[in-house]
């Protein structure tokens, strides 16, 4: 199954997002992961993480830049896109020699 199809399965059933939009989210997620691990290509084993990260980006559309919001009695907090659990998994992929380390 293509990554874009896997992402589409995770979206709400009534979602009508274009393949272009979902492709952009997947590309952005891949670039974010590549920046984090300091590599030029994404290991195939991280495909599911790319899809999950793209889904997180999809869910935040319209809320870019927010960390916390309160409306009436409802409070919403946003975590980092690359969560601590993801960072633990990404530690299995040593950085390329000379790549700058992200914290």
C-alpha cells in the first residue's frame, strides 16, 4: 500500500483532501524526520512514523504555531510534533558523520 493510501485510511471517512495536500504533508513529515536523524534518505522501517507524523500535521492544520488554547472552559494543549516516544525510536538511527545534532 502506498503511504498516501495509508494516510488516507487514518483520516475521517468524510475527508476530501486532495492527493497533492496529503503528499505535501508526507513530504514535510519525511523532511522533518530526515533533519532529525541527519540522513539523506528515510529508512523504510520509518515509513509508519512518517505517516503518523503527517497525520499529526493534518490534525493541526489551522492551528499552526499554537502551543495552548483556552476557549470558555475548554483547554487544548499541543505537544511537540516529534514526541518523546518517537525520539526514542529515532535513536536507533545513528546520525551521519558531520550532521548537526538536534535536541
